[in-house]
C-alpha cells in the first residue's frame, strides 16, 4: 500500500514538474514577441505603497528598441554588465571576483548580468533565497536561448525599475527629462544608468554627488565600448516614428 502511494505521488510530482516546465517555456516564447506591460515587481511595489499609505504610482510605457536612444543601451552595459554581448547569461569572472571579495570579508557586491536582472524582473520576485536564485538561473538560460541578446536588452530597458514608481526608458525619460526615450543624450543616459543600483533612492532628475561621480565614470566606460551590437551603431539613435 505504501509503495503504491509513493508511486502515485511520484507520478503526480512528475506531471506537475512537466506542467511547470511547459508553462514557463510558453511564457518565455510569448514574451519573445509580446510587449511586457506588467511585471511581478511592479505589482509588489504597488502593494508596498498601499501598505505604507502612499499614493499608488506606476508609470510605464512600452516602446520598441528603435524608439530608445542607443546611448542608453551603451550606458547600462557600461554600468551593469560590460560583457553582456560575450557571456551566455552568467559572467563567471564577476561571480568569481564577488566570491573572492566575500571570502576576504569585503562588502558583498552584486554580480548579476543584464540577462539575470531581466529574468528576475519579468518572471520572479525580489529576494535572496536559494529558490529564487535557482529559478532566476533557470529563466536566464531560457531567455538567452529563446530571446537572444537584442530582445533581452529591449525587455530590460522597458521593464527595469528606473525611479520610484517609474519603469522603463520611456517613462523615466518623460518623468525626469521631459522628452521621449529616443531623444535621450549620452549624459542623460549615463545619469539613468548611475541610479540603477537603487533607483528609488537615487534620482536621475536630481543627481546626488554620488550619482554625478558615477555618471562621469559611466561616460568614460561608454567611450571605451567600440560597439554594442543591438542592431545599430553606437552613438546613433534611429529616427523614431511618432504615433499618429
């Protein structure tokens, strides 16, 4: 009797695992073509604002990659993941450096790539549990395989938190600079990238001394990037068609 129950539980667990795998794969395939209008983080932040008695705020507008200034793609690569075009989702060298620094008792620093951050933003929740990190690795491999680099960058620039209640390039460009994402200049792009470690604390519209210093560092790194192959040449923004 016990063996039969265990076999039944095993079959049920196998079916559940297969269902979860197929549903996650389907979601990744769908988001390869469909804009990501909402993410778990957006909903979590709304709930947190409600719990804190703050006014609900969610500014987000999806725009295709050709309507985002190329310097912003360069800036986030320079700031967050300068091996973005070379790795397959994980920067092993940065992971090793972070581990070595932690073993020496230094402040733990992040080693997440743009691919990992995108996987977390779109499919998961913030946190540092082993379960969440394991799922992040799983979705990172999936989007690297299914989406490719250009789509990952497009989703990243549209979904990442870029201010308090502000998500994506178009929303932050309008809220902080009074323009569209395709009109952002190098300095503005570097300011936005400089706030990404903590966009609710740092404000690209009102940069602190730290953000201003970080902006200069990012601009220097951008100058060293010869090419970010996002489908067009660095330093050039494709002219965008205005909505009629």
